[in-house]
């Protein structure tokens, strides 16, 4: 039985390579970028809806109080230009529904985890890597 090894922390170089790999679904790449740059947990990101993203001001601003309460800073979270670009592609012309969609439904924890592992990373490695990177800059 082969054992799969996954990175416990993603470096900036590895993140950049993954985000540039167009063979990886854009929803996963956008999720990984948000995990890298924010303090938001995987399940909280997966619960976001399209209207929760303000691309004009590059912020996460959940419309539902329950989603906002689960996020740091009450859900008013800045996002980078890179994240905004990825999210623009993820959202497309949609005005409602799950932000991270797999067809008409929300991307699941299992799907998000599997995609990360398929690319050699634990899903939490993106958030850990981002925290480590921010601590050194």
C-alpha cells in the first residue's frame, strides 16, 4: 500500500505555481488563494455566497449575519488583487448561489480536500503557509 505525502505548509513559490496551473479548476485555485491570504477557515469560505463578495472594493462582506459572525472582523475582510481576479472568473455572470460552486451546488469539504491532496497539499497547508509567510514579511 502506497502512502501519499502531503505538504503541511505551502510556500509562496508553490502557491504561485498552483495558481498558475490552468488544469486545476478555478474554484479550487481561488479557494487556495483566500486560504493563503486570510484568517478564514475552509468551511467558512465554502459557505460564502456570490453576493458576499464585493469585487469593486475587494472585500468579503457576507450578507447573512450568520456567515458574517463566523468570520474574523465580523466578515469585513479585504482580499488581494490576485484573489479578486480569481473570484471574478469563479463568479462569471452569476448573481446568486454558492461562491465556490461545483455545478449548481456548493463545493463540498470532501471535494476541496481531495483537490488539495491531489496536488500534494493538505487543505490547511494553504492557510498555514500564508500565516508563516505574513509573519516573515
